[in-house]
């Protein structure tokens, strides 16, 4: 495939020359454990993005969400994320099995700053830990444990530029129509897909 780009950055030196040096605050903001501030942020967060890649470097980013505090912080190094029922693709878990590196981005609605946590991940089934993640008596079948190696606050500029917590989008094609067109299943209507989605959301969240 023809490369449509004629000018690319190809070295760290070019990058620094274009964007400039980091401030002392940025250089020193990374910590290597889950301190009080990280734990407090995570305890208020109902939503995160987990990024992983397979052994060949193919990347994936997947959302995880539940009531605030759904991620359990075990100590100053380990946190665990419940693996709730989904579409059974299990992209994140498959990636972790072949390449245990993961990056997490935690959000708190109405807050501009986000929290980034990077480290090694495992897929666990320890019953006593899964019990900590149960909802309405239903335990997740597994959980993702992440050992924090880098933790730092990400500034609010992207959230502010996007107006994320204030913006309301209109005239957007809904997910049922997108799924029907992407899947290309014969004899399946948008309404069929919407009905299946709504049933899943109603009956199979946990």
C-alpha cells in the first residue's frame, strides 16, 4: 500500500526539537507504587481503558466499567479488575497471555485529570479475590491483576479540548446499525440486533 505521508518523525531527537523538553514537574511526576492518591483516584473511578498488545505488537484498547471502586487495590503494587460477561472475544485476556504488559487509564466523570498505571498483568482465578469483586452474589469468572510499575496523573488538556463531560452528540448512527452493517449477517435487521443488545444489557451485565 502506498504511503500517503511525505514527512515523518523518525527519531527521538527530531521529536524533542519539534516539541521541546519536558518540564521538571513532568520529569519527576512518575511514581512506582499505588500511593494514597492513586488509591483514592481509583476508588472514585467507574471507568477505565486497558491497553494491551499481543506478542507481535498488535495493539488493543478495551473499556471496563462498573460502580466507582469496582477495581480493587490489594496493596501498594497490585490491583485487580473484574472480567465481567462480554462478547467472548476476550482480546485483552488473550493478549495478556502472550504479552503480559498492560497500560490503564482511569477516568472520573466531571474530572479533567486522568490516572495512568502501567505494569505487568496476569489473569487470575483466586476465589477469595473474585469474591471481593462480586456483584449481587455473582462472582466474575476471572480477573486481571496488574502490578503497578509506573503511576502518574495525566493533565486535563485532552478532556478540556474535547468537552467530554459537557458535549452531547446528535444525529449519530446507533450501535445496532453499525454492528449490523459491519457483521453483514443475512436476514438480520437493525431491529434484531438492537433487541439482542438490549436483552444482553438487561439480563447479562453480571
